[in-house]
C-alpha cells in the first residue's frame, strides 16, 4: 500500500525535472534521461504512477534504492540549509 505524503516543494522540483527531461533528450548538452528518472524518483510519494515506476526499478536493481534515498535525504537537508541562509540574509535586524 502506498502512503501519499504531499509536499509542494517536492512536487515543484519533481515536475520541474520532468519538464527538463524532454528538453534534455533533444539537446545534446543536457542528460534528459537523468532528469526524467530524478523527477520520477522525487514524485514517488506524490503520485501512484511515479511509485509504480520506482517499484519497477526496485524490482530490477534492489541494491540501488537505499543509496539513492540516502543521497536524496542529504540533498533535501542541503536545500533546507540554503533556504535558511537566504531567509537569514533578508531578515531585518531590530533597531536598538
């Protein structure tokens, strides 16, 4: 049974990757397949079709998914740290 975990940030990043995928398949300087695979992996907790796609990969190469999930966790933590830095840079300091 699949558990949906909605997250607007993940949806935006995943759909953005899926939008870049076909462009990358046409242009020789962008790896389109990687963007499609990354977008599908990011959206696996958002949509049933993405969950099925990742399930096919898991059945074929079961040793790959734990490493990918660990990298995803590190990337999301890095993204959160960068967002906090930008928010901190624009935060007003109170006048004494």
